């Protein structure tokens, strides 16, 4: 494995070298970097041109200038990074460091959300093949495939940001007919996803419609969208809702991984959830209190690891004779319970955030990656701020790759379900859950890993467009500005980061492929 | 007894399937089979009709303008004319799609943009497919160092996101017009197809018919073009359609960013880009070009889906599970009744058509391996 990774790394570096050489020359030959200076005739023009030529080494022909640039990049290995200067005489490295964070955050979140949603919906469509749900999702994914991302982004800006802000400002009440339509749609959705005989379908439909209608009606009446808390008679009963949510998460995780009839697993899942509920107030008053713990991303990530380890430990201690499955249940439940707490901590701040002076009741942002007014605020306020800014670009970016993932997952799961070993598993009398989760799903994942790698390139390209529409000053705008001014250095910095990211994901996909599929030998 | 009578028609559902199977091996050529299957896919057929209508509309309405050649169309306005804005440019009888802020007729603009998009789509598809087939075929067939060199070259190009390389190309060649832009875009769009064709060739060259051809003394060129390539045609055609749909979106995206088609010429992406701020006041400037992009891309994607179903017999669409279950029940009933009702013409027909019993039912998920493979390297 080690030799495989080393070989792939060397190949990746060589490919990146060739690709950067190609890009550098294409950008350098795409126009005249002195055009803006040549247009004006002032006494200093000659001087300015001379200065720019010296700054950007324009007297060296591009193929050779590439090696000057490469030498600067090579300096990174000895601690002296030099990405060159932009045409405005700023070091590219500073520009890059300022913009990289936003773009990578956008790309990563969009990718992860698209993968999770795409795989879940792909699996359900494959299991309900040729149902109306399947056909509906198929059509929608075709539609998403054909959406021009910039057009969709402008639509989002109009309806989901401006429209939603207007709606939030005017009291966030939902019209009764919207509630009815959404309730019916949710009923139909659950009916076709859960399936069964007509009687069961009718019951599912009724329950789904009722639940959807009640939840939405409550949300509308209590102004949930203005202050997402569960308030009854003026008292905050949010813990009740959260407890319900955590217990159902534990139930779902157990149902997927071990089956609800497995008492021991169910107890472990529910036990982890109960621990989470018991810790709700301590965590909120101490751990998530910025005056007690100066929270940042790394502490949160560390807490997540600790939480998962505790869950896994619970599965190990109480796991009985089925330790591995119970450890998984414990770990997943603990992670999701913790995630609910983090989300809830943000939701507590929503009302204060949207009524603050910088926001004035119009929380969904259309421009920029963050609101500078909150740069001194606590981690969680900044989290809410990041959410309102990331929401629209992430949806715009996600939509296209989401369509790809659903189609792929569906196809791959259907192909696996048709294999002989699935028939054997069914013939042995295994439950449908075991067949799908243990035998089919894992093998269906193998081909999906490869398109994740492919998709990264598409998402980065989409990020360039999305950043433009939403006015982010990320790497995409650095790329576009550099290209417009025939300035190879920022363009190359953009490409170096994204190209390295694409190659990294490609390599991870190869490794994952080898790890998932024992038929593939990587030596 | 009477309850069974309505069901006696059901076996014909499976008969139809069975008859189709029979017809497919009844001396039809590959092309005929593919055409037959394609025309059964109503989504693809509808898309083809819609696409044809759009092509006719786009090229007849505002005429053709290619270099010095200028053929006027039947539409009153041109995309270069600036008539006086009527009523603030809202859609009217005179200007059904409305007018933009300086009075240009939006219908003429959109039609011209559609022409550009279609031309770019076809050129990128043709050029990309040709290069992709040649490179994929060479590296898949000869393997060894040819394969290594060509595939490393492909890796280099594929590392650069298409929209990024397209922007670089556009900033160089965009001024030279959409035609040149399309050709250069095509020169960089072949990578995904080359990989797929290589994969096809790698597996096909190990098959017996290739050995047979070689033993019979066929040259390498003949084996590649006459024996392997026709068998890889399905994958190639399907992925070329996907490439074309991607090309439309890439072109509009590039024009939106300002690296595609440049004024005074126009394109669908450029119209949206120039008017995105006007969404509040003149939404029609935004809806029409967007709708045309989506409809064209959707048509191409559906045609690609139909072609995939047509080319790969493994991936045939199956009747729904319920229909098959009903057919099974009906067939079983029919089989039970056949003994004493064979004189009934309906049952006789069912019996002749080897009405499949429960065992004859196709495996549930046969095929439909969707093959949405084909990388979608696009923006």
C-alpha cells in the first residue's frame, strides 16, 4: 500500500507540473498584460511599463518565465513560499490565503451535502424502482443536469433570499393552502418511499400528511422561523423536542444497522441518546458557553472525536457478542446526537442574530461570504453568520452534483442487487435489511467513490460561477480577475490549489477503491 | 370464472415483450433494432421533436449570418437593431419576448443565442468525439507505451476543470467569434470520452471475434475500424450526447463570466449576464434565455437516455413490478385454464405466444445500470 501511495504521489506531482506548465503558457499567451498602460499617454507611462516588466519578469518569454514561477513555488519546501506578485503589486500568497478559506469551505460543504443527499435518495429510488417516486426523482435529476448554474443561482437569490427575507420581515406566516400542499406532498413522499400493500400505503399517507400539516402549522403559528424554539404558553420546552429528535435518531440508526428487534443494540442506541439528553443543559451552560470555553473549530472537531469515541466505547462495553455492530451504533448515535446539540446551539442564537443591527431582520445574505460586523463575535454567532451566507451558494453548487450522485447510486445499487450473491443472501433467509445494508450497499459504494473524484473538478468550476453571482471574493474571483488582466500568477495560484485538490481526491478515491474492493490489488 | 375474464388480456402484455424479443433476433440489423428501441422511448422521441422545432425556429426566424454570408429570416427584427423601446420593453404583440433596456428585440436575441449554442454544441461534440475516439482507440488497442503516453497526456488535461480551461481559451479566442471558440473548446473536451473508449477497447480486444479477424489476416486498422469500433458505438454515441449537453452549459457559463461569445454578437449566457441585475424590473429578459438553455440541454439529455436504452439491450426498461406481478398471476391463471379452454382464441393465442409463467419473469433489476457513467466535467 505504501509503495502504491508513493507512486501515485509522484505521478500526481508530475501531472501537476505538466498541467501547470500548460496553463501558465495558455494564460500568458492569452493577451497583453500591458494593454491598460499602453492606452494612456502620460509622461510616466514608459516608467510604469518598465516597472511592470521588471515586477512580472515580462522580458522573459512565457515558457521560461514558468520556471521562475516554479522556482518560487519550490521555495515552499524550504519555507519561503513565493507565488509571485499580482499585476497590482500585491503578493499572490496574501491574496490566496485571504480567499482560499472561503472557497474551500464552500466546495467542501457542497460536496459533502451532495454526497449524503445523493446517496440517500439514490438508495431509496433503487429500492422503490419504477415507483412514481423513482420516476419523479429521475425527472428532477435530468432537470438538474440541464440547469445552467448561474441562472439557477440568480433565481435562488431572487426567491430564496429576497423573497424569504421579505417573508421573514412580514411575520413568517405560511398561507393555509401552502400548508395543505406541503402536507399532501409529504404524505405522498412517505407513501411512495415506505411502500407496502395498499392498506399500509393509505395509513402512511394519512400519517405523513397529518404530521407534515401539524408541524408546518405549528411552525407558522408560533413564528418558529423567527425564533426556532419550541415554546408553549411562554415557556421554552425545546428540550422536549430535542429529546424526541435524539431518541428517533437512535431508533433510526439502530433500525438501519441492527434492526429494531435487536434488544441489546436498541438499548445501546437509546442509552447513548439518553446520555445526550441528560447532558443537554450542562453542555449548553458550560461547554458551549463562550465565556467558559473559548470555542473554535478545532476544539469542536476534538469534541466530535471524543463524542464518537464515547459512543463506540459504550458499544464495546455493552456490546455483548455482537461488538462490532454495536460499536458502530454507539458511534453513529453519539455523533448525530452531538450534531443535534451543535445545531441547536446555533438555533438558540437565530433570533438575536437576525434582529441585530447588522442584519435588521433580513438574515439570508445575497452578497459576500461573511458579515464583517460579526468578526469579533463568538464562534456560534459566526456559525450562524456562515450559515446564512453559505446557504444559497451551497444549494446552487450542490444541485448539479446531487443529480449525478442519485443517478449513480441508483444504477450501482440496482446492478449489485441483481448479482448472484444477493440472491444467495435472500435465499439463506436473511432479512431484507441485512441484505441491503450488509451485502448490497457496501458493494454499491465502490463505483461511487470514483465519481466523487471526478465531481470535484466540476464543483470547483461551478464555484467560480457561483462566487461571481454571490459576490464572494474567493479564489474564483481571484482567478477571473487574474485572467482578465492577463496576469498568470493569481490564475496559477488558483489552479495549483484546485488542481492539487482534484488530484488528492482522485488518489483518495483510488485508495478507497482498493480498500473497498478486495479484487483490486494495488501493488 | 367471470372474474378471470377481464384478466385474459393480461398475458398479452408479456406476449408483447416476448414478441419483441423474438423480433429482435428475427433477422433485423443492429441499426434497425436500435432504431426500434429508440422510438419506443417516448421521452427521447418527444425531445427529438422539440429539439427539431427549436432548430427550425432558431435558424429560420432571424436568418443565418456566417461571415460574409447573410440570409435574412422571417422575423421583423434583427439582433443588431435597436428599435425604440415600446412600453418600457414589456412583452407585446410586436415584441412577444419583450425588449431589453436599449430596445433590442429579445426574441431576435434569444434566437441568435440559440443558434450560437446549437452550433457550439454540435462542433464541440464532433471535435471532442473524434479526438476522444482516436486517442481512446489507439491507447486501448495498442496498450504498452502508446497507452502510457496518451493516458498521461489525458490525465494532464483532465486535471484542469473544463470551465477553467474554457475561460482561458475564451479570454484568448472569444474575440474571434463563436465558431473559433467552439473549435478550440472542442480540442479540450475529449478527455472523458477518450478514457471510456479506451476502457471499451481494452475489454473488446480480448474477445474471440477479434482473434478470429486477426487469424483471418485482418490488419490492425481493419480490426479497429471494422470490428471493434462498431461494438463500442453505443458508449460513444451516448457519451457524445452527454458531452454536447455539457458543452451547451459550459458555453453559456463562459459567456456569463465574460469569457465566451463577445458583443456585438450574442449568446444565451451573455443575455442573462447582461441583464441579471434587471431581474426585479424586467424578469422576461431573464426567463426566456434561461428557458431555452434548459429546454435544449434537457432534450439532449433525454435523447442520450433514449440512445442508452436503445444501444444496450441489458439496460432495457422493464414493465413495472406491479404489471409484472399481474402478468404472472394472469399467466398462471391462463396456464391453469388452458387445459379446458384451449379452443378459446384468446387463450390459444396466449398459449402460442409461450406465455411466460412465474419462472419466466425477468430478474427484477436486470440492467438499468444506469449508465450515467461518463464523467460530467462541466461547470
